[in-house]
C-alpha cells in the first residue's frame, strides 16, 4: 500500500506542477498501553505502523504555496506571509500550523507545493494528524535544508496541533510517527522525550486492531478538559506534572477536588505504573500479565477517565468473553476509534469474525479489523 501511495502522490505532483518532487512517508501509530499519560509527563508505549501518509513536495516559483489532499480531492493555496488558521475542522490547518511554527523560530520558509495521500483510517485513534504534520515538517526540512533535528520537528508538529488545530495533545503521536523502528515498540518517557525500543515478538500471539468506525463529537474539547483537570490537580499538589504524584499524595487533597477529577488523576497515576509494569512483562515474556494490564487500562479509561464509549466498551467485553484474547482496550484519545487486542494467532480470525458479527447485531453497523506491522518512522523514499 505504501508503494501505491507514493506512486499516487508522485504522479499527481508531476502532472500538476511538472517537476520531480521529494517523496516522504510518515506512519500512523498504535499504542500498547499508557493512554493520556503523555501530557502528564509519564510513560507511553507506542509503535509506528505500516499505514501512513505519503507526501510529494518541491519548491514553487508561483509566488504562493499549494497543498493537495488526494483522499479528500481538496486543493488549498496559501501565502507564507499571510498565514492564519482556516475554520475549525479544515484539514489544511495541520499544514499551515507546521509552517507557522517553523516561522516562529525565525526560520525563513520558501514557497512549496505538496501533495498528500494516506491510508490511515480517519478517527481510528491511529494518529493520522501526527503523520500529516510530520510529513510536512520532515519534507520542508529536507527540501529547504532547515537544519532541524527530529526532536525539533516533533515539537513543531505538536505545537501546530495546539495552536492551529486546537487540540492540546501530548508528544506520543508525533514521537512514534517520527522515531518508529521496524518490529519495535517504544517505551517513551514523555518527560525526557527519550525512548527504550522493545523488539516485539509475541510468538504465538499477535496484536489486532478493531475499528468501531465511530468518532463521537466533542472528543477534542473533552481531551482539552481532561488535560486542564490534570494540570489543575498538579498545581494543587505543587508538582510539575501528575507523573510526580503518588496515590497517597492524591489522597491528601481529595476533599479539594471533585470526585470526578479525583478519579481522573488516580487513573493517570495508576496508568503510568501499569505502563512501567508492561515493559517488565514484555521483557519477561509474560503475556498474561501484559494482557491483564491492558484490560485494567481499559477499565480505567472507561470508568475513571471517562473517555470510552458504548462501541469501544462492547468490543472489549467481546474480547473478555474469549479465552484466547489476553488483553483488549481502547486506543488513543478515545470516544471512538479502535480497540487494540492481544490475541492468540490461531484464534485471531475466529475472534475477529465473532466480534464483528456481534458488533453488527448490536449497533447495526460494521467494525473493521486490521493487522498492522510495526514499522520505521518518517523517512524519505528514494
Ligand atoms: C491523542 C493525543 F494526541 C496523544 O498526545 C495522547 O494524549 C493520546 O490521545 C492519549 O493517550 O492521540
């Protein structure tokens, strides 16, 4: 699929602009465990996957920039000295935001044209946004020799999302998409922004994603609200981020926060511990423990952090009923998107079929099943 995407953007670029472009591929990501811990400066466990966004980019001498999204059949033109966000929900905000953040560093960006095509399902919680942002900053850095490091680039992508898209995201998605390593998941410390790669070979088990194919509205504002709640509690505790809190610290200020916010902070503290335990379980090849931690993660996301939805909870319940699924949970920001499942290889297809049938009966719509390969991060394609 990657080759087809690259071919499509290259062909469109040459047809439209009559020049030969640089080609970039930027992947989406999964996350084993560690959800909503990144903006609390805690641990996460993502991996880049073999679904992503291809971009063809080259300098423009037309006096303006043009960006084309082939999936959406949409073309946008803009001028670099007049950048401002487009209305909320516009895809080009990811592109404009990246350029604006580079400019904020007093780096001069020259005119360029860019064509995108991707195969990350929208709203699946697989970070098509980070893939898009990273493809732009990486492409511009190569094309214009901007001298940015990969760490600079992911911070630019993250700020673009904060300031142009309006989602106060953490650093997990941009990191995983940029720094992914084939066959590895990255145990990332979101405070130091350094990761330990873990080669993932679950032998007779594998990871499987099931996409609910729903994305409930308000997910962006609910995300920002949760981040704000975590930051308020950190302030009350006199710490930099919830990563520094223990359950007993939280207990001390229990009467100063709402019961709902108390549960949210407790979830973050517990999820951070689970993510550290998951790294040990993988090192010990203890898949039962890993699976149990994954189920606990979902329970916390659903009942304490309140970012799940009926469709996700239903798919996790289906997994729990199946003895061949060691763990399942919602993945990403929540309110829709995928569950990630740790399932016996020989039973994966049967579980996918039975869960899909049950889902269709319950919600009268289809879910989708994906088997992904852990892959390299954003790179040039020769
Ligand atoms: C979204 C955000 F972009 C990430 O930074 C992270 O917080 C995730 O939700 C939840 O773990 O993908």
